[in-house]
C-alpha cells in the first residue's frame, strides 16, 4: 500500500488556511498514487492552540472546518487528520486531542489521544480529557493502529520515556494492528531530534511492525517543529524520511523492505536550520515581512543577521550600527563588512550625542542621590537603552520586526539590559549558549564557502563596548566554564552541590547560581525566544521570581 505522510506547516487558528493546505496535500497525494494520506496531530487547528481552546467558538469553528474538509477531500482517498473533538456543548466540558478517519465523504471513526503530556512546554492536561480506548481500523486489508505523539513514548526504555500507567502502542498491537501510525506535533530540540527517531525505531523493532511518524513542521511562537516524518520497517530500520524544516509530501510503500542511509547533520547545522525556520514563521505568521536589528560587529548580532537574511531575504533585513565613544574601529568595520557580505540594508546612527545629553541631564541628579560605585553600570545601561529606543523607533516607523541578539549565557546570568538590548519582538538566539553561538556562526561560513561573518568577529574578545577597554570576562567567568555550569544548573536541574562535585569551583558555582536566580524578573519580560535545547528560558521553565529556595 502506498501511503502519503503529509508533513505540513499549519498556522494556529487559521482554520480556513489549514483546511485548504490539507486539501491541497490530499489532492497531490492522490495524484501521486497514494491510497491513504496521514496528517499531523491537530493539523486542522495548528499546534499548540493553548487558551484558544477555552473559547467555545474556536472549537465550534474547528468542527465546522472538519465538516468542510470531509465534503471536499478526494472521495477515493482515506485521510487521517488531527482536530479538536468535543463532548458537552456549549460548555466544552470535555475536549479531546483527536484524529478523524475521513473516507467516502464522511467521518468514519474518531480517535482520542490517551497520554497527555504536562511537562516542559506542554500543557495538554490543562485543556484535554484523556481518551479511553485504542484506535485500530482496517483499510485495504491492513489493520492500522493509531497513536498521537506522546502515546508512543511509553513503550520502550530510553531517555524520552515518561512512564505512564498505560501503553497505547501495546494495546494497538494487542487489538491486531499490523502497521503503527504516530501522528505528532513534536517540537524540535537538539537532543530530541535523534532520540525521537531512535525511540520510534525501537518501537517498530520490538513489536516487529512497520511504524509511520507524521510530524508537523514549522514554527509557532517559540516552538519549532522539524518534521522529519519517517517510515520505520518492522526491524526498526529507516525505510523513508522526509526532510527536516521543510514541508514535504512523502509517498512511501509500507511493504517495501528498502532501508535508506542518512547523512548525519551536525548540531550546528540543525540549529541553524531550526532558527531560520522559526524566525521565518514567527515573522510570517505574525504579519511581518521585514526585520530590523542592531549590528554591533560582534558574533551574536552577526549570527542573528545571517539567520534573518536567510529567513526573510537580505533585501528585507535592516542592520543598524549605533556607535558611541566606546565603539572600537574594528567593530564598526566588522559590522559594515557583514552587512555587505549578506547584502542587507545597513545604516549608521551615531548616538554619542544623545548619550552625552543623557549624561549632562542625569549626572547631577544621580549624584545628588548620594550613591555611586566604580564602573557604574547605570551609564552603560543608558547606552543600551538609547539603542533600544532607536531600534524601536525604526520598528514603529517602518513596521519591521525588531530582533534581539542576546544569547542564552547572557540571558541566564542577566548580562543584558532590560528595555535596552532586550527590547524587541523575537529573541532569535536566546537559547544558544555563547560557545554554541560560535559553532553556528562557523557553520554559516562553512555553508557559504566564505567568511560571511568576518574572521575578526570570531577571534576578538567578546565585549559590550560600554566602557573603555571592556570585555565580557571583566564581569563573567570564561564562557566555556560559564556555559558548562549553566547547562548543569538550568538544563539538567542540578543542585549547586552536584555541580561542585562535577569539578567546578564552589565560589564560581554559587555566584553563577545567584545570578540565575536574581535575574528571573528580567527573563520574564524578554520577548519570546526560539527553543532548541532541552530546557530553555521561557514557558518550559516556570520558576517564581520572588523566592528564597537555595537547595537541590
């Protein structure tokens, strides 16, 4: 049997557009000889719909879209599509993350997702009721067992297993399934991209059945979905794979024992592809066609500019240099060279005069308050806030999306200025540790075959250039040490004592942990940040701002 794995990019709430996208893919699947088409989880309304699910009108409109889809889908092509089902109108007493089998102009059967993730970025137990029974149906002489995303993640041991009491995969097999289906909206992270495939391959191998994954692709807010839909043979070998970070209609033969070889992709290349897709979709789905960012000549803003140019086209990106008396000639030259290499628009706005006006106006008042300290960051932050105000003025005037350029290391310890360099609409690299920023920047140059990001940008000591001869390491530990400690504290949730036992200086660990805790209020006010690691600052990490806990 030829099956179409329809890896589409839905927009949350665009019921009409998503319906047309599904119909277009279904028609293409039929024309390419598919006998069955499968779409991702909640593909009709987009994932995740979050509190839109609290609106009865949204749920009703989603059901009406399913009726429209049922009438219009090619009559000789069975389609499996994700939607929101309801029991108890109009109160929405029970909502279900559901799949409908549409065939012969009607909805034949409906399946309700059974395992509802409620960890990290997931809140499904907040909205949905768990399904009660497995979904197995017969089509053209083959019995298919359907699961939805998390339903498959409790079947085998491994790093992704959540240990639920139920095992929907095993129940489908018990009910006679000959082919397993997993409809998913599984967000991308660097660790999950390989672990997910390994886990599903083991499911197929353990049960001796082919398994088809159909995963959503695209960006929705801070989440990036990589697609990578796949068919695994009964021995767990990969038989077919859709591309990552692109829409694709993959028509495959479920009985063909033809393993395919994959070319491994580095973490840096995967991160770059994810961030380009996430930036493109965030801008497009929020109604922005162009972007603006500050270009300092440093590696962070250089990488964000490269991502934006790929995502939106270089002609739609404006880089703005805003030098002061502390900006080095090398930084000015590097910013201009990057803009020229990328072909983006470039402007220089001198802000030193504005900075001096602030100094003249504020210094007497601040000194009158009777408090000062060496290297007072007040005056450093004024420069950052002037830059933020300047970029927001451009964003207001031109309607450009303002991209912030802070990385995870800076955001983690608060080495960033609220209402300054944190001002904007999307934090593109806020989940990239500084050391990894360099890796992805090198990947940009590798893919381009030339130094798009200047060599001098990569090799000079990182600096905010807000005072004479400043470097980041005046205020922070070396980035390789800082990033290693942050990974243990933030991504692995280790206690300070556990980090110390891993070989790190106690005083340094205590200092970094204190900075992470004390800057939670800043992170709560930053723009949405694209997520690529297993634990990002944002909706998947919900720490209180006012708290005193210091234990493990």
